[in-house]
């Protein structure tokens, strides 16, 4: 009878030890929630980005001088800008052609202004050696020819006594070429003569 009692006691001891051990085991820890990545901050567009976008818009509207000014500002801030390098020659050719069109429409002063401004942008580094469809020599020749034609037109008016018309024509040259000495001198001479004529007494009525 002793053996069975010992076996029961041994079994109870194992169960008790196992229960105690089980009670000391900590409960499983819950996994932390996955970290939510914070949204990446989007940097605002730079002044160069804004100028480039406005330049493209101006080019589509045919405002080529404004386009070239904006592209030049972008290039100054970001030399080598690929968009400017690609579009600068196109804007330059568009600007020159707008001068051609102004002349065809009978607006020589506007043609001279656009050609002269185009000439100024021809030396911009954004061209990087790329030659437009016209040369600097050809463009300068067109400007000189325009000035020559306007000088002749003004002289024709001057010789016919149309001083105000002559002055207006010569001032068209000075609008795009303020350093044109011949036009400036002609304006001064004709203006003085016109003022002197206005000082003369009017003839008596009926005579």
C-alpha cells in the first residue's frame, strides 16, 4: 500500500511545481503598432522655377522679350538650366520674327525695337554656341537699313516743309537707337525751325 501512495504524492508534486512555474511565466507582450511614416515635406518652388514657368507661358503668348528676360533670370540663378538651354534659341528666333512681322505691318519703330532687343540677347551664354537661323551681322544690317529708310523718309518730308512729319519719323529711329547721331541732329534742326516758324506773326486776314 505504500508504493501507490508515494506515486500519488509524486504526481501531485509534479503538478504543483508545473502549476507554479506556469504562474510565473509573463503573458506574451503585444507587438507595437507599425510606425506611420511622416509625410515628406514638399519644398515650395524656387524663384527660378517660377520664372521658368512664367517664361514658357509668355513664349506661348508670343511675348518673346518677356520670355527672354525671364529665361535670363533663371540662367543667372541656375547656370546650365536644361529647360532654358533648350528653349532660349526658340524664343530668340520668335522675337526676331515678330520684328519682321511688325515691319510688314507698317510699324517700323516697333520692328526696330524688337530687332535691337534681339541683338542684345544674341550674346547670352544660354545659347552655348548654338547659332539661330540668322546671324548678328544680318540682323545689324537690317537695323541699319531700317534707319536709312526712315532718315530718307524724314528728309523727304523736311524738304516739302512738313517739319512735324519729319520730326516724328526721325524720332522713330531714336526710339530704338538713341545714339543715332544723324537722327538726333535732324530732330534738333527741324524742331528749332518749327519753333521759329510758330513765332512769326500770322498774316492779316484776307491777305
